[in-house]
């Protein structure tokens, strides 16, 4: 699973495809992770995601799960719908960018007045 989700979601959206994958393993104790494999263009790819449509406990090895991936690089794949995932990442980033700069400027202004 990627540590930077925004670039992954953007890349998937630019070359989007989806497939029904097979759940290979669940690690519900590990951030509710669902591991899966799928075949595209004659090759098998694996992936895992903790954002899934259903709770982790409802998946069993062999059950199906919809996976979204990049046709250019299928190793970039998620079980989370890419637009929803992108918004899920952008909203907190946007809030941080809007809220913290005024606090930093206020702190610097107070510091400059004391100096």
C-alpha cells in the first residue's frame, strides 16, 4: 500500500480500469486490510487495501472484491473508488492549508512585536 495516496489515485484516474479480484487473505487486526489478486493482460497482480466497501470481517479468502487500477501500471491498484479516495485525501489537505497558515502568521506577528 502506498504511503502517498494522492499521486496513486490520480494515476489510476488517468488510466482507469476495474476488475473483480479474488480475496487472498484478510488482516483485520492490521488496519482492516484486505489482500487480493487479479489478472490483467495475462499477468497476475496483487494488492491490498484497508478502505473497502464492506467491513474487513465480511471478506473471506476466495470471495470477490472490485478493484480499480491503472492500465499503464496495474501494480497501482485500490479497492476504493478512485474519485472518492481522492476527495478523501484532498479535503484534509485543503483544511490544513486553510487553517494553519493564519495561525503561523499570527504567531510570527506576535514574535516580531516582542523582538
